[in-house]
C-alpha cells in the first residue's frame, strides 16, 4: 500500500494487489484467457456482461487450481463489502441447491448444468499500472464489473445478484434468503403508499418476466431479447427472439425505461417511507466496499428526493412482482416471478457510467489527445 488516504485509491490498490497475484499465478495456457486487453482497447468484450449460466468470458474455477480459486475470491472480496462478499459466496453455493430442486436432472449438453465451478474471472489491462484497468467476475446470478482509472475506482456497475431458489429451508425452521431484505423493504414501501401515490407507483398489474434493461451495455437504450442473455454458441433458451421481459405492446410500454423516471419520487414520501427508501438503496449500493459505495450520496435529502420508486405486479407476498428505483446516476431493478415466485433478479446500474464509459472517455481525452 502507498499510504494514500483517498478511499477510492485504497480500494484500487487492494484490488490491484489481488489481481496481480492472480495474474502471476496463471500459466501459459491460462493467461490468454484470463488476461485481456485494457478497457477502451476492446469495448465489445469489456462491456459484455451476462447473469445467466452461460460463458461470461474468462477463466472458470474448473480451469484453475484450488490455490488460484482462493486468489479469485480474494479479488472479489477486495471490491465488495463484507455483506456483499458473503452474499456472492452464498449465491455461488446456491447452484448446488438449485441442482437438487431440479432433481439433478437438467441437461443443457454440458457435463454439469447447475455448476458452482462455472464462474469466470477476466482482468482487463495491467493492475496498478498507469493505464485504466478493470476486472469482471460472473456466472449464474452474479456479475461484478470494476474499473480503475488514474489509480482510483471509477466504476462499480453493472452489479447483478440473483437467487434461485430465492428462499430455501435451513435447519431449525430458519430460511435462507440471500436477497430477502431487498424484497421485503420494497413491498413494505409500496403497501405503505397512499392510494393516489400507489396508483402512480404501480405501472402494470402484471410483472415482467425479467428486469427491463436486461444485460444491455447501455441501460434502457433498446428492447433486450432472450437470446442476448446468453453468449452465442452455447445453450439458447426457448422463445429466443422474444423480449426478455416477456411483455409486448402496451404492457411493455407501460414498464419501459424512460429518461424521465416513472413512479413516485422520494420528495413525495413521508419520513417513514423515506427511511424505507434509503434502506432499500442500501441493499444494492452496500454490495461494494464502503469506501467506493455511492450510498452516502443519499444522506442529502435532495438526492433522495430525486429517486423514483415504481412497481409492477401484485403487492401480495408470494405473488409475481417487479420494482425499480430510478434517478440521476441510478437504476435498480428487481423481479421475482419464476419457479413459483422463488427466483429473484436484482440489478444495480449507473446509466451514466456503467463500465466507466464517461470516465474512460475523459481519461483518453486528457492523456491521449493529439
């Protein structure tokens, strides 16, 4: 460590040390897969992301030795809060639970379909160097994307977590719900709204099949099709040419992302509802290390005023539902629809700087202008 007091630099240094150790462990066959061009050199790959059990790009756990697995998780921990890391580790383990739920029978033409070894790491650029660099870790229901520019963490999104099953029994009558608070707080909030506010917040009586932005490189710029949630060449889902949300026509337009957010703004909520809204934000923005989380931004009442809350589907627990939070530099989406409403998707994005696009552009303008 350099001894810097800049929190964003401290996290960047931790990540650079961990990423460098992992890269140093790679052999000649692993390195061309795990180490990629610097961000900006290959934006097609850098801005490609998935949350399905498809090829995310990079080295899987299967392609690494156990000692390298530990280095992978050390890098993941360097970018996340303790709670964020624990949740990610739990989601990885849920692949074994899902396999049992499905009777160990799902076959997509590979050796194992529900596979905790099919999580991928790829490092872009040279960690700790003068040029921008970043890393991506992902697999089924996990996508972490970090960018470092000028020695500081510049982007932490897209950041996706999911859970299937969303709720699983534990011994003693307890229930494992890795993302449960993100569901419960939102339902409490929508059910607390006055009738006139609820009418504005609930965009559609039906919940979409998936998050509206899908895995688009730029949130909300187009309709994402189901086949785009999977890397070409592997398993392709049924109805591949249909919208990932399952909605068409007026229903799709009712929940579509718009430049002016839909729903009820924080400015119209009472004090208790605003506390719920900020706590809900914390279940997303608290995933990353505290030093780089934008959550303190919402200590400013004006920032919370600008966050809009919208819902689709039933407000009754156990029935299909969707919600989102949208405001300046913020898009949060949640859906729990499938497997008997026991399959959750929860995405956090910064539409202005996902993958650090604006920061990269400013860096290249400053350092590479002719």
